[in-house]
């Protein structure tokens, strides 16, 4: 497996995690459930971006974002988040199980003149964007393997990852941003089990917000709408579905990855330190209307 963009003298070493969320040593973090990684989609990849904002944190501060999509690509939500935070002065470290994905992303950011450091310190925030959907169809067509695969990646892995990160965050009053989907509120028929898995993240957000409040760690959830990425191309290309969204909800356009980055940056900043347990849609319409 490919390593991070550079050596990281952190409290962990990076290897592939089951959710495609990040790369940590199963030995150093004691993750026995990583043994199931072999049954998960080989398309799952990861983006980890520890970042440091001098105006907000100590010299050892490290702010972390994470992306799990089919592939780490320049048009993904995760890359857009890393790019935006780096532009804001964050120090971003990217890791992926495919070294060429890491090299491609790091090169693209450095060509913009953004600093990509070789080391990181502690963890001040964590953003989990886990998403895999190996089956297009209803829950009625899904066997146990499909249920296990999707729920392991999209639901269980972010929960267990946060549990492992906690010792590195609890003394820093950090922030956690989970990333669900508008399908949690308005299920898309062809994304049966995926809908369920993303709904579970809404509950995880509320539960972890209560559990971590005594540690001054905020937990919130970004709920992207229909965003123009490779992952959502089937939905975007479904003209009947898009027309119904426009007619019923007044949706005027398909979202872009860049539409999500401002909210994530805000939720990870001290400006959002009094906000927790919230799930916020970035969708061009509100599922609460």
C-alpha cells in the first residue's frame, strides 16, 4: 500500500483503513475490525488533510479532514475541501492507498502555490466523507454482503475512526464533521442501502455530539445535495429525477464540490465552537420545508 505524501512523525502511521477514510496502523491504533478491509470495495480511497491555522491553534495544532470516495480526484468533494482549507492557510497532508492519487493531488495543490507540509502534530478536527455504493437498486435486492459492505464503510467506520482519534483530540477542544447525503432525508430509489447508511450518520452526529460535549468537542454533519462528482453521475444523468427535483423543490442547478467547502471550513473553526449536533444541508433546497 502506498503511504502518505511524506513521512509523518505523528502518534500513528498510515495504512489503508476499511472505510477508505484514512490510513492508520492497525497495530498502533488497535483496530481489529480492519481485518474486514479485504471485503470492501477496492475503489474506496482516502484523503486525510491535517491542517494548522496559526491564528487559531498552538504551534503543534493539526486540523484534519478526510475524504472517502470512489477515487481521489480533483473534482471530488474531498479535494475541494483540502484545496479550500489550504488556500485559507491550512497545512494539508494527503494520504491515499494509491500513491499516484496522492502525487496527483499534491502536485496540483503545489502548482497553485499552496504549501504541502511533510509533518503534522496533534488533531484539532476530523472530517469524515465516507461513501461507497457497490449496488444500484432497492434494499429488497441487497444481500447480506452488500448490507455489511455499505454499512461498514459508510456508517461503522467513521464511528470507530473517531473513537480512535479521540485521545489525540480531547485535550484540544476539536471539531468533527461527518458527511451524510441528502438521500438521508429524501431517499433515492436506486440507492437503497446507501440511503440507509447515510441516514445512520444523522443519528451518529446527534449521539456523538452528546457524548463528546463534556470534552468540548463539537460534532456536526454536512449533508450535500446533488453534487456534480463521479459518484453522483447516475443521479445527475437521470433526467426524470432531476426534473422532479426542479418541479417539487425548485432546484435550479446541480451543485459543485466547491459549494460544500465553506460550511466545512466554518464548522472546523473556532467560530463554530458553540454549534454541535447539527446536520446542515448544502443542496440548493431544504429537506425541512
